[in-house]
């Protein structure tokens, strides 16, 4: 299974991706996680990406495209992968398409998780991640157990200001990739409002249809 999860910031892509990769036994490739790791390590790529990320802006296409195409060419992706957060622009979608065509493979599905804008800020700003387990909590909707609270991480771009910019960027830069995949007949729209277990079921059903 070669698939992509698309959705606005706070749609639940990370939460759903980590559940789905267990089912499909494929690597979870999150461009955001890769960039955050590069920032933490202080690599050249990380230093370049940091300013854009803090402001909620997109990292330039050439930087992200190179990073992801290199990753999907690795042997563990030979039988499939789940991309989370990439592509986020039309040039990224086209670059992925061209690289996959060259490798003689194609995408099976693109899942679009739809959540109204007015829910996104609260979802993103209340999010906390456990750096040890990778589990994503929400202070109100999925409260963390007391013994992990002290180590939870609040992302620098999960602030009202950065989330507002990220939602705007989603509409101006990322939404245009939807028709690209619709034309290919591989787009699956899923309602992302509700209980995370219920949403996992919706995605699994959409993928089976
Ligand atoms: P995410 O964890 O997917 O919400 O991504 C966090 C941030 O990383 C985004 O707001 C961007 O600054 C950057 N980023 C992640 N993926 C991409 C991408 N495909 N293209 C450009 N910037 C990205």
C-alpha cells in the first residue's frame, strides 16, 4: 500500500497515521517529524527549515522534495509507505508523481481528512506529544496520564499565531493538490470530526472501497 494522508493542521494526520501503519505494516514517513529531527540535530537542512517552521510557513519545495524522495527510495519503502504531511504543494505532488513513475510504481490512495477551520486552532494548540513513545495527546480531548505530563512536548508552531498561518497556507498551497489526485481517481474523503477510533474505522472503510 502506497498512500498519502492529507489534511489541515490539527486534522489528526499524525494520530491516524501511527494507527494505520500498524494495520498495513508500512513505514510512516512524516515530513514534519523529519524536519523537526533535522532542526534538533542542527543539520544544514534543519537550520534552513527552522525559521519557516516557527512562523508556520512552508519550507521551500526543493528542500522538502529532496528529503522525501531520498526517504521513499530506501529499501523499507519497496512494498509501500504512508506519507504524512507531504506533498503539501502542487510542485511537491508533481515531483513525487514523476519519481514514482520513474520507479515504475504508483500511489494506491490519497486520504483527505476533512475538519472545519473553526475546530483546528483548539485541536492544534491543545496538542502535546510524548517524545518517548511518540503518542499524541490533547489536553482536553485526550488528556495525558499524570506520569507522562512532565515530559510532554508542546510544538513551537502549535500557537494561535502559527496555526492561523498554517491553516491559511493549507488553503492556498495544499488544497490545490486535491483536484490533482481526484483526476487520478485515488482520492478518498473522510470526515475527521469525532472520536479518533471512529475516524480510523472511516479511513479503513474508505481504503477498502
Ligand atoms: P507538520 O508536522 O506536518 O504539521 O509540519 C510542521 C511544519 O513543517 C510545517 O508547518 C512546515 O513548516 C514544515 N513542513 C512539513 N512538511 C512540509 C512540506 N511537505 N512542505 C513544506 N513544509 C513542510
